[in-house]
C-alpha cells in the first residue's frame, strides 16, 4: 500500500497497528512526534506531518512522545522500496556498527565510497548515516531510562555513547530535558538484577508455533526452550552472557531478560533478537498475498502471524543448514550439539544445561576436516562446513540480516557441497530474505504434492515476494502430519 499523507492520516485516526513503525506522525503545535497507535487525542489534519522514519522527524526538531514511545515501534519491514545498499547500511547501523566504527569503515564493508553511501542514504531515508546512528542511540537510551534502573553511566555505555557528558548533552538537546528527569518519572527495576527489555511487533504473532520450530532445533548447551521461554547463550565481542525470551501477555511484544554482563552489547543484541524472531514482519501484507492460495489459506487461519525463524548469528545458522544436509532435523540437532561442545567455549548461566557458546566461524575454520568429521558427518559435509567457515572468517561471506542475497548466493555456490537447497535456506534464515525458496526441500515437496524443485518453484511463483513465509506454513502443516521440513 502506498503511504501517502491521506492514507497515513486514516491509519492514525483508526490507530491501525498494521502501520505501527511504517511511519511516524509529528504534531506541529506541540513539537512532538508519535506512532500512529498513540492513545493521545487525534490532532487535526492540518496540524500534522508524516515521516517514514523517526530520524527524519528528529532532524526537523520534533521530540519523541513519552506516551506511545516511538523507540519501541517495530521496524518498517523487509520489502519497503529502498535500494539494497540502503537496507544493508540501515541494518548495520541498527546493530551498532557506527558506535565503534566510522562511516568510512561502513562504506568499505558495503563495497562503496563514503560519499556514495552518504548521498544514497540521505536521499532514500532523509537522514545521514550519522544521524540514523544518533537516533538509534537515543532511542535505546530512552528505553533504558523508562524500563530499567541502570545507572546513568551504564545507560550511556549501553546506548553506544562515548561518555556520560556527551550523552547528557545530546539527550538534553534532543528532548529538552535531562535524562535524569525521565529516570525519576519512569525508571524501574533493581540495580544489579537482569535487565528486562520489551521488543514490540505488529500483531498477530504465532509465538507458540515459532517456539515449537526452535524447540526442535535447539543446540544442546547453547539453546533451551522450556515452559514457553526461549533461552540461549550469547557471545558478542568481549561480552558473554545469556538471554531469556517470553511472549508479553499484556501487549504485542516479547519480553527479554538480559544478563547484566551484556549491557555493553545491547544494541547488537536487540538487532539480533529482532532478526531471530522476525519482529519487523508485516503479517497483513503477507496474509494478503498468501491468503489467495487455498493451500495456504487454511494454515494462515490456524497460524496467523507466523514468522520466518531467523538467525541470532549468521554463521551459526549457515552451519546448522549444512549439518542438516540429507539427514533428519533431529540428527542435525545432535551433531550441532557436538560441534558446540567440541569447539564452543564455556559460559556461566543460572540455567542447568545452558553452558556452552556457539562455535564461531574462526573456531570451525581452525579445527580442520578430520576433527569436524569425527563429530559425526561424512568428510564431504565436513569440507563444506569448513569452506563456509573460512569464507566467513576471511570476510568473503557476509551473513548479516538485510545483506546482499545475490552476492551471498554467488559466494555460497562457490563452496563445494553447497547446492540450491543450502543456499536458499541460508538466505532465508541468516539474511532474512523474505522471498528465499528452498524448492528442493523434502517437506516443501511433500506439502505441495510435487516431485521436483522446478515444479515447486513454478507452484510458488504466485507467492512472491513472500515465498519464505509460505515455506514456514508448508513446514508447519508437514510437522502436524509427521513430516520433517527444513534444517
């Protein structure tokens, strides 16, 4: 749907959650900008302006609303009409790249000049890369001030500011009040206790089905699913710890408990969790496309808001796909546990059995073929895993959310043992590609009642650009019928 001003105002007047995060509304008479679901009284049409992103509103001098809290809005979604370069840059900035890196380093990672990156991002998003990063830092800081009892210095650190003085100055300039005033009015929680963050999404969200998908694929020692909660260990740079994720019963959000040791890595942590649970998906647009197919319509009714299970770590997801080649999900899960036990380091958590870090690309690349094969896989599969690990460790393979799907496919196809099934599943889970389609997957073939990947791809053509979501629905139906789809 084209988001012209009239459409935006109708969504605002209806407080339509389908549009939450897809635009922000600024009120000229108050200088405040809000989400379209804000409970405040709807302003007159001639008093509002609409912006696609919070950073654009902030650049025009508007301040974030303290009632609807724009910092909690879900992302715009994966099919908004922005160039691939801009989407990749925005994803890296959301994950905190510019907290320690420069625009020059970001442009080098994306394969363009700094001037081209600045010009393209500015033209498409209405803000520079630095302004986008500043907006994200302030949003995270505001969330921490509202929802935690972290000391001010730790809020500044967690949000990516270089110093407490700089944090105070920028916050006061943007919000017209010191951060301490928000803490007095809203701060909660006990010092030293695990942080609790709220990650919002657009409803509906089939949490139970996604949790079941992850439960069948939990890597021993690294992940757990118990009593409606997903837990996992985390290693981000110098920070190690754990997270526990549950559905928020009071609002369309996930509730994330975070170990205090991860405070310095909150920005990349939040970005990775949003990717893992696909929290920026647009279930209305997905259902509108897939619901026209009778084969999928029933599953859409049973599982409204079913997401694509993404990846917390791109290499971890790719390794899991390779381990799942030509074996059952349960067999791949067993070998994944052995890989973590052999190569992933130990980590302390309060949860029995959750005590290993996932093996990194560098650790796998250094292990050698014989050691990998002894974990319980053919030598050819061990060589494929090593090939992907080396490509990641050397920087030739970039497995980031929002990354270049075609470039990733090309690199993967150059690794011996990687075929279309592997490449599409990696694109689907590690890159979050909404139109990735592993047509040769056994569960997909069975659900479609066809015998070849070519026939499956022809059948799926009508589902573009949401074929990855169709795959999740096909797998869900196969699981209920005793099938085994995916890696």
